[in-house]
C-alpha cells in the first residue's frame, strides 16, 4: 500500500485540482471513484483513481476497463481499453494499446486505478469499470456505476529549466525537465540558443545528453542536460528548451542567460595638455555584474570621483601641478582592477591678445629706449674695431722702407 500511496500522490500532479471521491455499492460490491471530471492535458497522462470491495464469497480474476460514449447505457466488448489478464492487447481498442497500465498489479489489494499515457483530446469521455471473478464457483462479472469522466485539453504546462550561476570560462550544466511524470513514450527534448542578433542556433562546443529516471513502476521523469563553457558572448542572450510529445504537441520555455564576466579596463582621453586646457578622461569596464569605477591621483588621498560602469574625470583650467599619474580602479565583485595613465601639462607659448593684460606706456617706452641704446653701443664697437684693422698711407710707406728685401721695386721707392 505504501507503493500505491506514492504512485497516487505522484499522480495528483497530472490532474488539475484535487478531486473528491465517492463510494457506490450494489449487492455488497462497492467501488470508490472520483466525482466530477478529471482534467488532463494533451501529451501527458491521467490517473483514474479507483478502489473496490466485493462480497466475501467473491474471488477476483480480472479487472477490465472500457471507454465509450456517455450516451451508451453500457459499454460493449469493442469498447475495451484494458484487461489485466490480456498480455497481448487482444480485443483492445487499437489507439489505447500499450497506453493503459494498472497502478497496482496485485488484484488482492482491491486497487483498480489506471494510468493512461500519451493523451489525445479524443481520450476525453467516460470510463467504465468491471471486475470479473467467481461467485460461489460460478463466473461472475460485476459492473460498477457510475463511470469516471476524463476531460483532455490543450497542453499548458511548460518544461522546468534550471540554470546555475554562470561564470565566464567555467563549465556549466543546464537542466531541462519535461512536464508530467508519465510512463508513456519518451518525449524529444531540444535546446536552442538565440544570439544577440536574433539568430537561432546550437551553442558551439556544447554537449547535450538525455536521461530518464524511473520513479515508480509507472512513473518516469525525463530530463536533458546542456553542458557548455559560458562567455561574455552568451550574456543577455536567450536559451530555449523545447519538449515534443508523441501526439505532436510541443511546449517550450525560454530564459535569459546572465554570465558573470569582466573585460579589460579601458581609459580614453587626451593625456598631454597645455596650461589652461581641460582634462577629460573616461575610464570604463564592461562587466556583469556592473563594476564600480573610481579615479585617484598618485600621492593624493581619497577618490576624485566614483561611478558605476563608467567614470569621467574632468579638471578645467589645468596647471603644472595637475601633471602626474592617475589611477582608475574598477571594483568587480570585491576584486580590484587597476589601470594607470600619465598626464603632462606643458606651458602654452602661443600669444593670445584677447587674453593679454593692458601694458603701461612707460613700460613700453623703457623697453624701447633700452633696445635703442644697445643698438648704438653695438654699432660703435663695430666701427672702432674696423678702424684698427685698416692702416693709412704713411703706415704703408713706412712699412715698405723697413723691408730688407732688395728687389728693384723697393729700390725705386727709396730714391724718391
């Protein structure tokens, strides 16, 4: 009975709502069935809970289930869908063959519950129970009333998708579990990755496997796993698990992938400035979760600015003291990432009349007079130097008379 209780508890997952049960007795034979409709969905399964008791002199030989139109007073032999002693599915409705199982094979336990797998909408209708056996040694068939009613609607349940915490470069296993714990045909489970641009494909270098867990003799859990190495490329993209059943019905679930990743810290902006210009530096880091960014200057206490994901440092009218090394620190999940930049502030030698201050007239006159005096002194020095170098006519004659050379040219000069 413990096994049946487990099966019945599991079976409640296949039925919408919690059905009430009611007992009906005829001539000492009683059956307990669910009152009202048992709601189920296409592609899954439904459990018709049932138990019975018989008179003490009745020996059970078989349990038989029929499905027929509600307009029929009694189902006929051609309406049979299950016979506990029919191992070859002989005389059963063709579309029910292999789809109906008795939850408790031991008839002595007086359990007549069945599970119907791979449901179709056409499985909706009324189901009739009969118990066959011997009454005082004579073959007897007990026909129980009322019937159980099943209503099969379109599939609304979705697969269950489990995604662990994803970290770039670390292998991860995603799990998709098909809805329902049925013992029927194995559903097909597939994975689809939707890239950032909307293109659908398989995740490159991924491994997909399938597993079926047998929970009880008549209940199974079908799962598929996707093993891959996530990267920043996968962050923010979609992953879809699709389950297809034998009936052709499909259901799917789509989730967004959140991958923990961080890229290299980037610094942009002019690093060489002139006095009076504006320093504008931007530090950014692409990451998930977002990083906190702060600027500091070497040999200075405290942060200049702090922001999330991106930080811009602006210093107007820079001077020489603004030169130096600046540090951008990105804090990613309590892990610091540093990047350095050297800033140089030079002198601006260009004359900008619009920014010059007024000059006093006497300053201009003094500078002009000084320049003129220097020019006169320079000219005088150059003139005196020229006079010393150039000799007069007498000097040239005297110098000729002192020559010891007795050439004819100098002899003529001496006679004059």
